[in-house]
C-alpha cells in the first residue's frame, strides 16, 4: 500500500513538474535585455551606425522615411558590404501617414540566357563553385536595388531632398573611408577562400592577401566613382550607362550571363502588399516573389487557435506547436511559391484562415509529425503542377520596412572589374535542381525553376504590425535566408502574446523548422536542457551547433508616439533617433 502511495506521489510530482513547465509563470525568463533606443520624432534601425546616422540626418533636413531608407540602403552598400548592396535586390514595404500601404519588389531577375538546367552538368549533377548558383559570375541575377530605390524615390519620396543628396553621403564614405570594426575585418578573412579568386574582390576586401585589421581606414575608390556617376546621372546610369557597360563586359569576359540588354530590361515592380491578421492586429508584409509574408501568415493563422500566451514564451509546448505549424507552411512553400509573374501562386488560398484550420487539424499537441508524412496542402486557387534589414519611421509617422540582399555573405564573391560593385548570388534562390536542397538546405519545386527574366523565390519578410485601432505599432524584418521568416514571426508572437517590447521580442531565443531537413534548429543558449528533453520526447529531432537564428531590426511606436529602435543583440548595428 505504502509503495503504491509513494509511486502515486512520485507520479504526481512528475506530472506537476511537466504541467508547471507549460504553466504561466509571469514575465519572460530572460532578464537582461538592453533598452530600446528612444527618439521622440524619428528613428532609423540599421546594422551600421554610420548608415543609421545618414538616414536620421536626411529626416532632420526634411526628408521622409522613404528618402531616409534610400540613403541608408546606399550607405550600407559601403559600410556593410557583405550584405548592403547596389549589386543585389530586395523588398520595401511602406505605410504612409494616411495609412496607405505600398510594396516595392526590386528582387533580382534571372538573365535572359538562364534556363532550368543552367546549374546542372551533363551528368545531371549540380555544378559546385565557379559556374554554379552560389559562387562566381553565373550566380548573379540582374541587380534591382537602384531601380527599386529610384521607383520609391519618384513615387513616395518627399520631393524635398534630391537624389544626389541621398547618394552623396555613401559616395563620400567610399571615397574617404571609414574605420573597420573587428567584425568586418575578421569577416572578410573568414570568406577569403572564394573572395581571393576574383582580383577586384581580393584587392578590395582582402588587401591582396595582406588583409585589413580592426581600426584600419577602409577606402573603396572604385565604388566611390561608381556612386559618383549614379549621384550625377541617377539610377539609370547603373542600367544603361558606363557602369552597365562595365558589368556586361566583365560578365562576358568571365562566362557570366548578364548582358547589357538584361540590365536595360530590369524593372522594379509595385505589388499589392500582403495583409493578414493575428489576434485582431493587422499585419502588412511582402507578397510573392517573397515567401516570407505568406509563410508567416500561414503559421500565425495556425497558431491563433492555441492559447500561446498561457503556454509562455519559451516552453516546450509552445515551441512544439510553432514547429509543427512551420513544418506545414514550409511544405507548402516548397510546392506553391515562386515568382507570380511566371507561376500560379495561390497566395490568398494559402493565407486563408479556413485553410489554416485544415492544415492545423493534423497537429498532435504532444507528438511531432514526420516531414516525410507532411505533404503540401490543397489551398484554394492552386493548380497542379545575406541579407540585411532596416526600418525607418519619420516624424509624420510614415514607416519603411526594407530588406535587401546579395544572398550569401559577400554574394557571389565577384566584384565587377573597376566598379567596386559586389554582385549577388541570388540565382541560388531558384530551385537550381527542383526537389534538391539549396544553400540554405531548402527544397523547392518546379514552380521556382530557373527561367530567363524570372525572380527567384525569397524569404525576406519586411513587415509592419498595427495596433487594433489601426495605428502603427511596430515594424521589423531580419537577415538570414529562410530563418528570416522564423525571426520575424517569433518576434511578432513575443510582442502580441508575451507583451515584450521590441528589443526583448527581437532578442528572445528562437527556433526554426523548414520542413526539410526534418530537424529543429535552436540557438546555442536558447533552450534549456529540460526543454530539449521534452521536445525530444515529443519526437522532434534537434539539430546541433545551429548558432544564431537570423538577426532582426525593428522599431516600435509607444502609446505616446515615442519611436523605440532595436537592433538584434545577435549582430551589430545601431538605432539612431531624434
Ligand atoms: N537570399 C535570401 C532570400 O531572399 O530569401
């Protein structure tokens, strides 16, 4: 009898411990967060202090958030060269003070000569290294950054600041140089293997093999000249002027695909912003060719049925639901998502709340499913078949959420001869071999195959979240390939369900699951051994050595209108406000 009682008592203690680990216990357990940077009127949150200051200065002189975002973007090409760019592309989501939303797609386009099997050799194997989709001249799509900035400037700029004034600060930074941080000096060394193969990259970023040290003055004279031409002649210089000719010539000399005609034909496009809701808060994000907004809305729609607040921010129970929802949304991503100008993408079917109900139905709250068994769903409308983010808020309340990229850090590693322009390797965001993993391990389908003139599918998720009264609450985005989506949605959940401020929400630990490979990425100090053991008990496979899961930046506007800027503690940068 005594034994039975002891056993029952022991069972109760275990049960209580299990239940307690899911029970509400107050505020998030991670106590040490920096305060967000405060600004009464305006704020720029970017991954480099100099770029943020340039943006803030534009707004002090009467420019709006779009003007500032352009100046920040061009400055980051100089001071954050591994991801900031004029040789890549991205997405800009804008909300003006009247509450109108806009989305500018300046994603790279595949050169006309690119075809489905351009990255496959005669034996059907993926080409690795030079000639493949990640390294070298053929890895680049036609850059869209300057065309996108030009479109944003003409349609949504304040009209009070000239184009030249937005380019000049970046040109001066390239000409006069800036002091290299420890991070940037070491990062270039870490990427030396491939950078060293391309003479201009080797000279500019590796000092011809002598390397730069922390504290060195880093100048980029060729980039300064290129920016000087763009400052005087406008963005069109990059597409039809001397810079275009230099890009086309260097491509031709090195078996690249981009021609003068490809550059001339590049177009930035306006898309209808993607809209959804989470617990009554409107969310505005980027539609395809980014998968970011759609995957995020699918996951949030699935999670809305659960009491996430009660489960607490870092419980195994919450992570389990999040992982299961992600698994299903990423399975749909692989099948359905691509450039909507080339493939039928059932965007509205995918983000429909009824569809989320169907997808959610197979989630077991205590048991992991296997990605082998989770196929894509049946949304209505379907037919068969290194990046950086910055956010700007101006005195009027206009918000810009911008993510742009050259894909991998230092992109294709190719700097076009004589221009200082580091090119993207965005062709790897296509399904280089449909059904096989890319740089990020993502498996993608036929819809996202390579085709001339098409935009590769992206995960970039520049997003704006509103309060229930329709005013802007916060805006954010991240770098990190498909992990961007996880960083943005978990930050949103942290604010809405767990009452965190923007800095806490961005800094809190996160997990990532992208359907395939079937494993949960988690951060070095992100999950306690207890949480890991519960998740493993549910049947999840946890990856080892994940490192950080993306890095985000964002701005929140508090009830008094104060702008609160936040840079992820996982990376560098500084928010600057006034
Ligand atoms: N190149 C990363 C992305 O666009 O998702």
